[in-house]
C-alpha cells in the first residue's frame, strides 16, 4: 500500500530544488578527454546531440468544471488517479499526479474548477485554486475547445493574468471538433486572450486596457490522447533544470485515504441524481491492512435525512450498489482485495461549517 507515497520528502512548490537528492551516492568519474567526447557526441543520433538536461517542476491544472482536467491527468499518467464524472465539481482536493518522461518529471496539481464562489465551500475551492497557482512553474489552463470561448473563460483568464508562472492553454475535447470549425474555435480563444472581437473591453475613464496575452494554444483530446505528447513537450520546456523528485513509477502522492474517499464519492455521484451529489462528503474512518486484504470503514455524510434515505435505498440496495462499485475501483487502484463497509450519517449544514471542512481535509491554506 506504499506505492502511492513519495520515496523521499519531495520539494514543495516554490521551494528551491535540492541538489544532491536523498540517498545520492558520490561517484568519481574520469576527467573527460575533450577529443574523445567530441568523437562520441558526433556518433550519437542527431536528436540526442547536445542532450537536454533533466527538468522537474510543478504544473497547475486550471479549468472550469467539466473541461476534462481529471481525464487529462488520467490520460497522461495512464492510471486512475483523479476522479472523472459528468457531474460538475467532483474534484475537491488538490491531487498530484506524477508524470515521468525520459526528459522530465512533471508534478501535476489538479485544482477544483474555478468559478465564482457561492457559499463557504465554493470560496474554499477558489482559495485553494489561487494558492496552487501562486507556487508552480507553469500553469496549464484547460478549456473545452469544442465550444467557442465564453465569459466564464474570461473570468479565469483575468484570474491568471497576473500570475508569475507562464500559462499554456489546452483546447481540450478536440476529438469533438469538426475540422472545418477548428480554426474558428481557436480564433475565438485567441480573441479572448488578446481582448478583441466579442472580448474587447471598454476601458473606463483613465484606465489602460489590459495588454494582449500571447499564451500558446494546444489542441488536445484528453480522452483519446491526441496532442498530449506535444503538450507535455511544451510544458517540459517551461520547467527548470532539476532532479527527479519522486520514484519513476510513482503516479500520485495523494494520501491513499483521500483517494479512497474520492472513489466512494464517485460512486455516489454516478448512482444518484441532483438531489444528493453536492451535499455529500465521505470520511474514511478506519483502514485495517490485515495481510492480503484491506478493510475499509467509511461514512458518507449528507445534509438531510431524505438524502440518507435515497443513499440507502429500498432494503439497502442503493448503498450496496455504491459500496460494490467503490470496492471494485479500490481493488483496481490498490491492486488487492478490499473489504468495504459503508455507513450513512446526517450532518445538517456540514457545508457551512469551516471546522468540519478542515476535519474532512478541504484545506484552504
Ligand atoms: P473536470 O471536471 O475538469 O475534472 O472534468 P472531467 O475530467 O471529470 O471530465 C468531464 C466530462 O468530459 C467527462 O464526461 C469526460 O469523459 C469528458 N471529457 C473529458 N475530456 C474529454 C475529451 O477530450 N473528449 C471528449 N469527447 N470528452 C471529454
Ligand atoms: Mg475533476
């Protein structure tokens, strides 16, 4: 059950890269003979000549709900590390996925969809997203590129306008785009960034208009993987030189219990309708790793007893379906048998209680 933890304490976003990572052994190398080096170099295939130094760093994934952030993480990392769902705002916690290529290691931070906050939970989500932006090496703004740019995209662009890190824009869902429409769609995003056309602002008296932005646009499909290789190359070029921060086979440093809770929440979302999803939270109460099997006790928290009724279902059938689905997902992710016991508890108004939010791990640090 350790496969998702980093081997050594990794560099936090913003902290300087530590040269000479943990456990590195000093090795004495012979002093290179420049003539011999030149001869060896000339014999290499061209793409390896002047080979690039290894790079590592943090990439913040920013985007409105449902643009495909989680799908992209899964596509890039090739394992189920983030939760995807057709229901908006499934991802509440910052989740790191780790992508190791021959050239670089990218630590990806999945952030909750940025939107205008409606209540306390929403404000926390936005705060977490803003803090994530502050510390990273590059920001990847993901948009639904199958739709023309809209006002909601403008809100995020304004939020990112002053961030220190370079910003790249992925026009996702390219698989849904009719090739004849592709240019017009890309043009609408260029207009948005440059503040032209529909997005031309009327500067108020004495105010300078915002300078046009020239963030690179990358058409991709998180679903099929189309364009993602070029995207990763562009992001890699923005990272500083640095050592590998995590083992090459690590995919996420998300604490396992958060991942378990997210897998349960995903099942709740996929088996219930609108009346439940936004007021559900999952707490993992106990995990017992007794040899070959992992036993998990978890509670689904809802706000109203009517929701509790829906979740339990006739004769407990709904809860059984949710539990079975979550168990199967856990067994895939943790590669081993899982015993899952689920409870449902009514906690009125939990969304408004900051203390409870903190307890449940929704950090707004
Ligand atoms: P998030 O809220 O930004 O994390 O979005 P998700 O990754 O959960 O995706 C939302 C929905 O869009 C899901 O139904 C995905 O299957 C779908 N989706 C994501 N990326 C693509 C894509 O590239 N093409 C298509 N056709 N659908 C996508
Ligand atoms: Mg998501």
